[in-house]
C-alpha cells in the first residue's frame, strides 16, 4: 500500500541506507562474530540500550577482516604471518578515535606466552605509488588467557592523513613462543583462516543524527 | 436516579506514550542486524488538551495555536501529540563488504510525549 516513490525516497536516508544495504557476504567467522557480540553486550543491554558506564569511547566500532593473507608459518617457536587490510574512512563523516589489531586465537589457544612484533607496510591504492616502508607498530607479550589488542592508532592516523581515507596495508606478525614449561613440542592448533587477526576501527560519526559520545577514551594498560 | 455508569462514555484519551515492540524479523532486517533481535520505539498518541498542562512540556507556540483554534479559526488544528524525549540504541550490523559494525544511533526510542 506504500507509494513506491515515497519508499524509494525513504531509502535514500542515511539511516536506512546503512541498515539495509546489499545482502552481506557470509564470510563472518565464529571468532570475529563472537568478539563483536561480546563487545556489543559489554556496551548495550539485550534490548539495545547503551549502558551508562560503557567504555568504548566511540559511537561506532567496525571489525575489518583481512582481505588477503599469506600462509601461517609455524616452525618451532615461531609464528609468522602477513595479512592485508583494506582501509576506507569517510573523512567528512567519521573521526577515527582508535585502531587496534586483535591477535589470532591460534596464539590464544596454544597455551603458552608469546612475544610478538607487528610490522606494518602501507600500499596506497594508486598505480606506481607503492610505499614499501616497514614500520614496527607494536611489540607486545601475549598471554594465552584472553582477547588482547595492539593499539596502532598513531600509525593509522598518520597514513589516513596522507592517503585521504583510502589505502590498504599489510601487517606482518612475528611471534616467538616463550619457553614455557621447557618445551616447544606442543602442537600448534587452530590454523584455519578464521584464526587471522582482525582490525578494529573505533570512530565517531559527525553526521547529524548520531549519538554523541560523553565518555572518555578507555585504554588498556600495557 | 438513572445515569451513565463510570467509563461507559467514550472519554477522550489524552496524549501519552504507548509501548511498542517490533521484531527485527518483522522489519525484514535479519540479513543485516545481529543484535538486538527487537526494537522498542514506542509511540505517542492521544488528544492534545485545550489547556496544556505543565508536564506536557509544550512550547509557547502550542499554547497560541490552541488559542487560535479555540477563539480565532477552527481550521487551524490543535497541536499534535509527538515524542518529546528519545533514547539511543546500539545495533550490531553485518555490512556488505564483509565487516561487522557496532553503532549507536540516537533518537531511536520515544521516551515521553508532548503537544506541539
């Protein structure tokens, strides 16, 4: 009974455009989906009401899975992998608050502690404009107990400013298993593609109609 | 002495907030929305009284419009019953490019009503 023209006009509103885009790909893995579900229920009630004491520090959080990756090399105590992430930010509407990489569950499930170095390499989406500058963005010790994140905000901010919102970058993970209980013989588990680290972009929408943030940015103590 | 029993006459229902629950499924959004599974937008319905009480938070304009309807021109309608305060909601969405988005939208649930 709705006039198709008025319905089409309604779907030009940003809210409905975001809610009802193209049918999403079914590439959501259990791991990333579970992470975002946890994040959701830490920030909002099951009815969708944001908690007063939520600590996100942003109105939006986007999980970006790797678009390409090399095979995982797991020789002895080493875990090495390279992953590509496409970056797309709408400069006019979004203000980046924080960027983090969530480390793979293969580390989490291996039962030992790791020391990881994460290097980043930016590749701008222009012909002949490949920037091959590796930069160490994080050196961190990982415990096999819970989700852990590496904060790479400074690096991404710098690149975003340069590329005006669009670029892709590779993250190279080099993790060394710490000698725990005297052996490296423990078998690696969970080498599926779904174990790849994913990127989290925390941002605020500047467009009218979105919720303003009142809570300060919460950072994990490292 | 015969008279109307209380409640037998249609009493005007004044502007108030009415609860409304909508499932994501009924909106056809299950392809995109992961959580929550239902929304509580609520709605405002009812007549705006001729004398606007303080709790309705009506602006001065609504008082004038009421007076115009009463005293000057009845073709000018009385103020309308509309939401006054809203609350935000958080939605977890799947996006078409393979990303997952947590987002807070403001002004999604009606919390109180006003005549304006």
